[in-house]
C-alpha cells in the first residue's frame, strides 16, 4: 500500500481521484488544491507517489516536477492532464515523471 499525495484545484477531480485511489487499497496522506501547498507537502511528508494536475494556481505540476528533479525527494510523480501537447510529455519525461494520465 502506497502513501499518495493528490493535488488538483478542481474539487470534483480531487475527490474523484481520492476515492478511486483509495478503492485500490492505497492511503491518501494529503490532499492539496494548489501547487505551492503540494510542493511543500511533498517536501515535508515525502509520499511514495504524488498525483499532480498540470494546471494549478501557485505552481503547476511541471514546475513542481522541475523543483523536485534536483532535490533528494524519493517521491514518484504522476501528472494528470487534459493536454495532448507532445512537448509537455517530453518535458515531463526529461524531468523523470513516472506517468501521465
């Protein structure tokens, strides 16, 4: 069972993702509605996985991934997005993203 942080500024998506991940038997250690809070909680709590929306107020998912890329944080990042731009995927992949959905 993984400890997972979820961050999304849309409450319906945030709670839907939480419900789905919990139904798979994982533990949600933190819910965040903006990127700054998500980044700070990742650094503080060091969850196994962070599921991040790409577009959030304060700091987006790519910006969080960029900051974490150069820090000794063991958290694996999965990005949630409605974007289908290949450049976003390539940038995320270069920064070590573990998945995009």
